[in-house]
């Protein structure tokens, strides 16, 4: 499984507006049909630059699904955020491959 991780730092001045936008944006990404789910998390480490940092982890069905997302959807979906929030938002993206998963089982 491939996880497409997007880490975003958002300035306090647009935080509330951005948070509402993200709750609409994430379902739009999932609507592409290329991801099985997304986790939206707040990073608890405070950044020196200020603002609040979040991470969205999109679970792609495969590497080819992620490549298809890049080719067909990424530019438009990313541009929407940049057009709305510009330099008040800093994002970087990472691709992760799930190696193994461990769960606690209770008897």
C-alpha cells in the first residue's frame, strides 16, 4: 500500500477558513476513486515559524493509482488551495510505502 502524505503549515490568520476548506477538499481527493481512505491529523510539535501544522495521509490503492492522481487531478486540486491561501500555507508531500502493520490483540 502506498500512503500519500501531505504536511501543511497554515498561518493563524486563515486557520479557521482553511480548516473548513480542508474538510471539503479531502472528500474531493477521495472522490477521484484512487484512495481508500484519508487520515487528517494535527501535528503536536510547535514550529518555530508559527502557525499550525497538519498532516493528511491518503491511502492509495496502488502506486499506479497515485501516478494516475498526479496526472489527472493533483495540479487542479493543489492549485485551488494555493489560489485561496497563497503564501499563508506551506505544504510538502511525501510518498510512503507500507512495509508491515502490527496490531494489539486483546483476549
